[in-house]
């Protein structure tokens, strides 16, 4: 029988899941979900969005945007203190 005659040949040629089995350590041989490199069992189609749609989102003050803003402010404060110390002649206050 030619390969083209087998209606399952296309299904068998489907890209395979790239995950490795936790139990055997071998690669999972299940077909990968379309648009993913893994099968459904190994996480395809899962996860959630970032930002306010994230299930753990509360007030947004821990968001990347605010965390970066705080880091910037803190570095400015550090810089200011350094300048203050320099202006005071390095005396211990
Ligand atoms: Zn898999």
C-alpha cells in the first residue's frame, strides 16, 4: 500500500509534542496542538493573560509598569542622597 492511500498518514506526520515525560524521561509522542509545540496534556492552550486580566491582579501597584517607576524613583533618591553627602563635605551627620 502506498503512503498516500493511508488516510492516517497525514495524522501520523503531524508535529509531535516536544515535552519530555516526567515519569520515563522520554519525549512525549502525542501530536502537538496546532500553533503550539506541545500537546494538550503538556500545557497547550493553557495559561492566562498578563495585566488586569490576570486572576491574581489586585490593584496594579505591583505591575511591571509601577515596579519600574518605583525603581526609577528610588535610584533618583539614591543619587540625590549621594549629592547631598558630597555637598556636606563627607562629614558624618
Ligand atoms: Zn505531550
